[in-house]
C-alpha cells in the first residue's frame, strides 16, 4: 500500500488532463445507468481495498463538519458545541467548519478513527464514488483521486467501462 500511496500523486498528475476531459464529456452526456455502475465499481474496489491500510484521507485532508456533525460529536464528548468548535475546529476560506490541523486529531497510530461511529458525514461518504448523481460531483472526484488510491482505481475502471 505504501508504494501505491507514494506513486499516487504522480499517477494522478499524469492522468489529470485525461480524467478532466473524461468527466467533462460525462457531465454533458451521463449514461443512464451511471450511478449503478459507480456503485458496482465502488463495491468491487472496496472489496480489494482496506482503508485501514491507507488512511491517507485522514492524514492529508480534513473533512467539513456540518452543524449536525458538531451536535452529534460534541454530545458524545459531553461538551457544548461551542467548546467542541473551540477545541477542534476552525472556519476555512469557504466559511465551513474544518479541523484545526491535519492529520486528523481523531486518527490513531493504527489508522483507526477514535470517533468512527459518530464521524462526520464527509468521512462516512468519502471518497463519494458511490453517491447518486455522480456526474454532478466530478470536480470533487478529481481532487479525491489525488489522495485516495481507491478513488483513483475506480475512475480508471470507469474510463475502461465507458469509452
């Protein structure tokens, strides 16, 4: 896995233009069964990929925290939401709540999340390759292939399926 992670930035950069062109065409004319195809590719990839071997998303990026995330997590911590925000979050340039720093505060040395059962929605859905209306989040996917080997593999598999 470490070799794959080391090579990922170069592979993603080398394929960026091809991925961008592919997604541009996909947005203009998405196949009728695209979401079903994406769900299948997502499931197949995650039968081979164990996130605990990687955790690159947790090590290099931080999720957005919605109001519901903040309420749920702060309640579990027996903290007031304002105290949770003060302790762990900051407001980014898009006016969203994000972690104060990366790697994620809640990531353990074993790549396990200490708040897994109550983790933010963005973490639960990452890398978003099985979301409905996938063609609407291709710009997000372009970012995710740079940090998630599974997302990269899913996009490459999709390109082979849709010529």
